[in-house]
C-alpha cells in the first residue's frame, strides 16, 4: 500500500506542477519567453544540450528540494539516509513525470508533439523514444527508492 501511495502522490504532484508550469511558460518550452537569466557555456551545453541553465529552473529545483526536506527541518521526522534516498528518488522521478505531463497537458503541444523533431531543448540529448534525462533519472530514482526500503 505504501508503494501505491508513493506512486499516486508522485503523479499528483507531477500533474499539479506540470499544470502550473504550463500557466507560467504558456506555449513556450524551457522558459524561452520568461524574464529570467540564462547561463550557457561549453560545460552546460555538454551536460544539458540545447538547454541553458535558467534562473527559473534553478530556483524551482531548489524550492522543491527545500519543500521535500521540510519534515526534517520541522523535526517531524528524524533525518536518516534511508529517508533521504526516498526523497531524492521522489525528486528525480517528479521531474521526469512532470516534464512528460507538461507535454500531455499543454494545449500548445500535446502528446503527439513528444518527439525529438519538435522539442528543441531535448533534441540534442534524445535517446530512442525519450530524452536522455529520462533514461538516467528513472533508473537512478527507482534504485534509490528500492534501497530506501
């Protein structure tokens, strides 16, 4: 039952964030039209492909990580590496599911647009039928989740 709750909560948070991000970004992807700083150099291109590191994405990730750690900060649960692994698993899987749902829910994109030819920010790092980030984050997230038990 606890695994089902993890998956259902992951889906709920991912869907809510995808819908929020659609409101923030509109039909543009990767904060293209947002008034945010962008950092791009040889290292970022190697790690992230066509995606610049943006202030928007950096601070969204920091915010979500801080919120996930709130139970530790409020002393609601004691810190353990086991729980930390579960939180990091949730965080990694959240971004994969949220990113995919962004395409599913976006009126400007839709599921049919989920392909390399359409998504400029994922295209340079597209492996098979999905972006490289998915291929890396999914197994790491699943392994961390399994190890957390």
